């Protein structure tokens, strides 16, 4: 097992300089940082927070840092607490940072975790945000739950993350089509996201199974917020032909659609069926309770911890997280009123 001294010798610097770099204690010159990074990779050095804690008379303490750099959305909050609960079940203490927009504030938390945790779990949506965090983490195993990225690399090995979004889009589309719906609208996430593209591809595959053209669906771009669901419903209500069913790419937008439909005097599901995506706790409390595509957060949390533990035991290994969506049928979908006539 490589030591700080091995890294220092390889990089041509002092052990103190390497320690300052790993713990983000002092700003170093770019060439010095580059040499140390190369030395860490070449020697296979991995920071052992547990060994460091022995010096502080806390040998039994194992810690994990959770950094969540996403918007304030109930889905990500629920995932965060699932991860935290899984850490506690496996006897890890947790240092956490949730939704910090200010870069300096975020870096303060990274510095706090450096040298104090055995591993870090990152939650993010966009590559630029997750890359900005990873470049400040040195010699600490990282598992990246990156929702619109897939594969993420760090100095201590990569993470493969797959939500099978095309399958989820197919499940939602096929369910509505099997109920007899042919006039469908889809409130998507931002169209630039891979998640959105894949879910739309799944829906189009379902349309092909029922021999329906792709243009039979009216796509409206949302942004995963409740208000974008409300706005989409009012836009559809103003159109020439109201759909009989609406697919939303998350539950928040679906609840926005439901509430706006109720304000407009539409009865759900008799006059309009609505299906969401995620299965957040709020989906059970909406009226009627929301039929949705479930993302298994318990599975994600469990696999993330398994992957991180593997990285701690086997430096450089790859964590694989695969979560298969499934349909949760509640009260917001029925056959269209003219079905069978």
C-alpha cells in the first residue's frame, strides 16, 4: 500500500506539501498540483481516513461525505435521505452538503470533508457541476450519482449510472395506449437533457407498437417544476383539441397538471388521465393519487454504498448503479370516455 512518503518521493515534493494538497489546506502552484496528481495515479495511493482517525483516538469511526449539487426538488431530497439512512445502517457517520449554489461555499464543504471521510457520494444532474467538484477531491474514493451523464471518472475509479430512462418512457406510453388513449400530450424535462431524449424515445417506441405516428403526441417542454406543469395544462386547455391523457417527466409537473386541471373544471381521471415519473411521496397525497413510473431510490442508495465500499477495499475499481423503473398504478388514469364507442 502506497504511503504519503511514496507520493512525495515520486512528485519530488515534501510529505507536508502532499498532505496540504490532499486536505486542501494550502494553494499550490499548478505544476506542483499536476506532479502530485500524477504521483497519486502512478503509486495508487489512497487516503485512509480511518488510519488518520486512529491518531485522534477514534479508530471505530468510519465517515462518508454526501454532496448534493442539484435543484431544490423533493426527488433529490428523498434520495439524499435514503443515502443517509443506508450509511447509518452500515455504521458510517455522514458529513453532508445539500444544494449550495455558491462555489466558495461548496468548496468550503469539500475542504471540510477532505481528510475526514473515507469516501464521497456526489449527486448531480449536469457534467460541468460534477466535474467542478471532482477536480477538488484527491485520493478519496468517489461514487457519482450523475442523472444526465451516465459514466463519471475520478482519480479513484469511475461510476456507471443507468436509470434506463428509455424503458421508463416506454412503460408510461404503453400503459396509456393500452387503456385506449390516442390523444396524448407529454410534458417533458428540458429537451437538451439526455434523460428527456431517452424518455421520449421510449414513448415513441410504444407508439410504434400500437401503429401510431410520432406526431400523435403533443410535446411541451417543462423544467421539472410544479409551475411548469400548471403552465403546460393551461397551454393545452387553450389548444384546439384537448388530449385525453398527459404524461409528465416528473411527479412535480404532474401534480401541477392535476391541480390546474381541477381549477379548469376537468375531472381526473374521467375527463383527463395523468401519469407522472419518480414516485415521490407527494404523488401518494395528490388528488386523485398519482399513477407514476417509479425510480427505486432504495436500490440506488444500496448500490451506491456497495460501490463505495468496494472502492475503499479495491482502489481504482468501478462502481455500477443500475435502477430499473416500474409502473405504480393509482387513481389518476382510466380509459378515455369515448373508448369502445
